[in-house]
C-alpha cells in the first residue's frame, strides 16, 4: 500500500471533537449519549503528540445487541457480564455512545506485511476508548470494527460477527492456556449487512491490553525519518510499561532486548500448544510480547510442521514451522526501527541475539513439561524430534496426543499405552519410541500418577479447534449466542477433564475438512 502523508481530518465530528479536546471540553459529543460514572476512562496514549493518532468518534451501528462477554476479562477492569449486557453498555461497546471521559482515537502505524514493507497502515477499524484501572492495572479498551478511520485504506472499517467471535474466543482461550495475549471483553452485534466473500453482519469486539503499540508503530517513525517522534514513542513505552529499563545505559537497547525476549517466549508457548497465528506481520506484533490480532489463526490438529492455517498465505511464510524464525525476523525489523536511538549496530545485534537462546530454552522447558520429564538429559532433543517425526507421519492430533500421553504407564503397560499406540499408523515405530520414553522415565524414577497430574496441568484437553468456533458462529448467525458462552466456559478450563464436555475434545468432523480461514474478517 502507498503511504498517505498528511492525513485529512476524518470528518466534521472529529474536527469538532479535537477542538473540544484542545480547549479541555469533551463532554458534548453532538448527540451521542453520555455515560458518566460507569466507565472512569483515562487515556495515556492521547498524551502523545497529535500525529500519533486521529481523534474521532466510532460510527454507530443500527439497533446493536449484546452477543457475549467474558467474565474473567471483565473482572480485570472491575466490570461484570451483567453490567456489560445493560443497554447503556451495549451502546458504548457498539460505538453508538461514548463514555464521558473517553477520548476516542485511532493510532497510526506502519509495517512489513508478508516480509515486504507496506508503508502506512494504522487502526483501520479499531478505536481506542481509553484505559480503565482495575485489579490488573490500567487496561486499554479498544473497539474493533467501529467504523471508518483515516487509516481504513480500502476497508470498510467494520468487522463481521464471524471473525469477532473467533477473536473473542481465542483471546480468552489463550489467556486460560497461560499464553501472553490481548484480552476480549465483549462482542456487540448488529444486523447491518457487511460485504465479505458473502454478505455477513457487523459486530464490534472490545479488546483489552495494557497497550496496543506494535512493532509497526516504531517502524512508522523510522521510515518517516522522524527520530524525535521515534524517541517520544520509545520513552512513552519505556516509562509506562518497562519502567525498570529507565536506569539502563541505553534504555532503547534494553527495550529491544526485552521485547525480543518476550517475543521469543511467546512464540515458544505458541509452538508448545500448536497455535498458529497466521498473519505475523510486524504491525501485528505487540511491543509487550502479547499475542495480538486474531484473524486466520488455527490450532494444530493432525500434526504437520508445514501446516499453513491462513488460506491467503500461499507461500507458507507463517506456517507452524516458520513461526519461530519469523518472530526473530520481526524483532530485526523492530531493531532496525530503533537504530537511530540505539546508535550502535553491535549493541543492536547483541540485543537481537538473545532470541535464539530464549526461544530454545523456553521451548525445551515446555517440551520437558509436556512429556512429564523432570530432569534434562543430553538425548532429550532426539526423543522430542523422533516423536514429532512419528506424529507427522501418522497425522496424529496434536492436542489429543499430548493429553493422552499423560496416561502412559511405565510398567506394567496399561490400556492408556494401547490408546496412544492406536493413534499412530506405524505402530512398531511408536513401540520403539515408547520403549525409549519408558526407559527415560525410569531413569528419573518417574511415578505414573504424579507425572499424569503434572502433565495434565500443561497439556490442554480443550483448544479452540476451527470447527468448534464454526459451530458457535453458525448458531450465532441465527441469533442463538448460547454456544459462544458454552464454548467459552469450556475453554476457560482447558486443563480440566470436564467429563460433561468430552465432545469438545473430539477430532474435527468430516464437514470441517472444508473449513478455510483467510485474512477476510
Ligand atoms: P490485519 O491483517 O487484520 O492486521 O490488518 C492489516 C491492516 O488492515 C490494518 O491496518 C487494519 O486496520 C486494516 N484493516 C483490516 N480490515 C479492515 C477493514 N475491514 N476496514 C478497514 N481497515 C481494515
Ligand atoms: Mg492487524
């Protein structure tokens, strides 16, 4: 996409709003309902100079209705699902009303998409309402799908119900899997038709994170050759989210090292649960190391390291096996953008150099836990690699295999071992692997029952399989939102057995083999 310098003011409302803001008056939003006490919002990002964003109002949707809310996300900002389903909140979180102290804005950023410099992107359909202070500290609330912004480019500023449900469920599922992620507070829907491959309907999903600043936010000022803006952004991020780095000799180098570390750790966690992001463009990489921008993501089912979850990604740049190296590449893009502040190539290289070690150590730790191993031994890599080779050859379901591995017994072999064996086509090869695994466990005097407990706490039984999301979506399209709530409840306890919800751990049905997810959302 071409860059668009000198953005026009969005529309008359935004102009008036920014005038109001300048004179410290933002209570009269031209006919928008004002809610005073319920949402005591502030907005630290808005304190940055005005060329970091455009102040604007969300575009109202006709007759909005409540679709879903996450109780655990709501609790982080001191709210409840009951409050969120009240008429006032439906108005606020569909973009039809603005809370009194909100300073809504869309942020500008740029980025590399599929490895190519894409120029200016920005919040094309996201509007930051401000932050709420809760038990977890300040959390920014952002509407996604709230209408056109100056950064919408060819888009319509909207999100469809389908993709909003996917983002909502996966954000909350990832949080329950203890993987760093942005959160999802609620979804509001409307019957307004939205054109995608077919006609769908509109929704707004409210996301939460301490910050939505991306690698691309830094790249933006680097490529615009605006070092003072770059520094303002870096200083804001460090002061607000990495205050411990302020005392470092060069806090910007320290920031690069810390973000690189967090990114490496996050991706190691993705690999360990078989999560595939699908669009790891630098504008979708969080400066806080959070999983950000859920679109054509997927969870690995039949194991295949080359699996591509995003139908639009024909080259497989963002395949499961490529994620770790793409994460590192993205950190390089951030490092490049920070160079005017770091000033020393060797220092930047050293900061970026922490990636491999951090990724390797985290993944090794997680794989040991997945296999129930308490000690680290020289040949463990071989044990892991031979297992993944067998799983690939046998198209073994990633989640179900690791969950079932918790039932492995050293001796005598129990029915659990036979269940595992039956998951493989080449059973003799699995027998050989199981023999090694058993010997390895015996070496550290592993106790079956204790190991199972530890393994069940790290190998989820329930993940957001595409078909599970699709069932919830199909019902929601017919105005039955009950399955979203049910599925959310299952995914909030991914490590619990939940015998009554056994069906949610089932392999995808035949109809699901035709499911395709793409960038269209
Ligand atoms: P994504 O690949 O979803 O992270 O989006 C890349 C860029 O496209 C971002 O700047 C988004 O804000 C923008 N974008 C995606 N979908 C839309 C849409 N429907 N309307 C406006 N902008 C969009
Ligand atoms: Mg994005």
